[in-house]
C-alpha cells in the first residue's frame, strides 16, 4: 500500500475556504428564497380553497336541482 501524500497547506486552505464560502452562499440564498416560497404556498392554498368552494357550490346546486 502506498503511504498518503502530504497535501500542500495552500491546497488545504483553498479547499476549506471554498467549503466555508459555499456554506455562506447557501445560507444567504436560502434566506432569500424562503419568503418567496412561503408566499407561493400561501397563494396556492388560497386558490385551492377557492376552487374547492366553487366545486362544493356546484355539487350542492346540482343536488338541489335534482330534488
């Protein structure tokens, strides 16, 4: 088996810097996208509620017509 290679401190620094910067970017991006996604979910829920209400009115209206 081959012994492990000594990695340059500059390469180690570059790797850890990239890791930390990508984590910071991810946190910033998440905080940017989270409110937008919540707003989209709220709008979708309101739309679904409105459509369900219209379907219910349509069903009850048909049931009253057949009676």
